[in-house]
C-alpha cells in the first residue's frame, strides 16, 4: 500500500514542507502558488503523461511573473516565450502520437546527439554574452538552466526519450541556481525544495519511460512478425 502510494505521499510531504517555509519567510501567495501546481506536474511527468504539459503550459505564465521579480530575466523569457508555447505544443503532439495517456517514444541516435550538443554549445556562448550585457543576476547558471530547459522541451515535444536524462542535469543546475539566489533572498529555499522534488520525479520518469519504450518496441515487433 505504501509503495503503491509513495509518489502521492512524497508530493504531500513536499507540499507541507514548502507551505511551512513559505509561511516562515512570509512569501507572497502568488510566489507560492506556482510551486504547488508544479508538484502536480512533476507527479504527472513521472508517469510520462501528456497532461503534465497541458498544466505546465498554464503554470509557466505564473512563473514568468515570479522570475521577473527576481531579476532572472532569461528564465522569465524562457517561461513566457518558450515554455508556454512549447509545452502546449507538446501536449497536442503527444496526443497525435498517443499511447494511452502517454505517447510513442523514440531514441535520438548518435548522430542526432552530436548535432544537438554542437547547437547547444553555440547557443550557450551567444546567450552568455547577451545576459552579461543585460546584467543578469546569475549569468552562467541562469544561461545553462534556460537553454537546458529549451532543449528538454524540444526533445520532449518530439517524443525523444533522451529528454528524461537531461531533466536530471537540468534539475541539478536548477538547484544550484536557486541556492545562489538564497544569498540575497533566504526565502528562495522554497524553490530549492521544489527543484529537489523535481529531481526526484525526474529519476522516476527515466525508469517509467524506458519501460514504456521497451513495451512499445515489443508491440511493434509483434505487429511486424
């Protein structure tokens, strides 16, 4: 029973922890609300559910406003101009390739991985200089977190299973970014907790996505035999 409901209990535990810290540091409710919605999104992502991206697209609007207040401009732009439309597009594309509440997954391949890495490196250098001119509060971590998020959205939208592995790296960078912001705003600990929760469910997503991919490949093999 406990094992079956572990994910739900973990969401509840994280919600209570975030609520307590938000009250202690007297955070505005609008900064607190997106975090709570995100917990539900992480729960759905761990199940490789397309509904995570429908809810996530709406929640990204709230995040954009919060990031602007923190002075993390790249993350704000990413949330409003990239996260919102890409997550909405992901929901509809996954529905077109539906497999239950999920989608038919595929692998990127060696050549695709190398091309993706080269494009990411070029984009990182370009965005770094832009953020330096804008005076971003965290040029390196903000840049890395933002571009990783964009890459993950694109891979997810086209159902490439590699997105699940990159989510781990993205969450680690996200935790470091939130910790760096705590120097001037200790209340940012709520976002550290949220990022840690995201990392936990990202690990869960890797196992579920790989199991789903193997099942789908077996079904394809049986249909072709």
